[in-house]
């Protein structure tokens, strides 16, 4: 599988939903140590709503599918992370607007836009102990793999592995944004809950592809 159509993208979002639901308690546990403890509930609510909505639409334009996903997420999960994910989805939609089929390079473009949307909205950078610390190394790995001519399934699997590694590095970081930043030096040693969400998103792409 080296190309994806709209049906594939909707299916991947459904896998993300399943991953989030399966890991609801883990997300809650991670968030309880650094935040409000509501991340599991928020992510489940958002992705469940998006998945249900997309199952009912007949749309082939991948850009419109992702834009719709972003709007639904913003409406159903109006939290800090919910807003970031919604912004990322809408930026991803703009990146592949008008396309009914996406190649490896297009998938990189939409994931890069997704990450960029989150970064622009949250004003964070890699190293700030956020979801970006999972997504950014995944992007870098995906780009390199594509440039080396690797198949999409191998490239996305390597990107997922990089996300896992990147998320682990957040244990050594001091949180600089949101409620986790209140903990200052005490945030060291704890994995960022947002980075765990990043892992689950990349995992869904890898599992499906």
C-alpha cells in the first residue's frame, strides 16, 4: 500500500479512535500526574465524535474529510489539547485540499501540516515537553525514509518507532507550557501525556498501512 484514498483516511481515524479508547486510562493516569487528569476523556470524546461523523459522510476529497474532522473535534472536545488536535487536523486538510488519493509524499505533507498546526496554535517547540516531541522526530524519520525510496509501510513504521522514542525523551524535559509547566523541575521524570497522544496517532497510521 503506497497510496491512500478518502476511505483509508477515515479508517485510519477510526483506528486512532480505537487506540485512544483502549488507552483512555493510561492517558488519564499520565495527565493526572501533570495536568487535570481529563486527557483520556477529552481525546475519547473528540475522536469518537469525529469517527462517527465521518462514517456518515460520502466525501472523497481527503482535504475536506480532514477539515470536517477538525471542525467536529473543536466542537466536541473544547480543551487545550482538543483545540490543538483540531487545529492540526484543519491544517492537514488544507495541505491535501482537492486530493482524492495521497502518496507517501502527500502523507508527509499532511502530517507536517498537522504538526505545524499544533505548533502554531500552542506556541511550543520541540524540547518543550509536548506532543511535538513525538511528532517532530516521526516527521524527520518519515521524510528520510521517503527520500531513501522506502515503501510507505516501512517508512510509516519507522516514523512510529521514532515517535515512541521521542515521547520517551520527554521524561528528561522540563515542561514549559500549560498546566504541566506549573510543576517546573518536578515535571522531570514524568512522560508528557500529549506525547503519548502523538504515539497513538502514528501507531494508527502504522497499524492500518
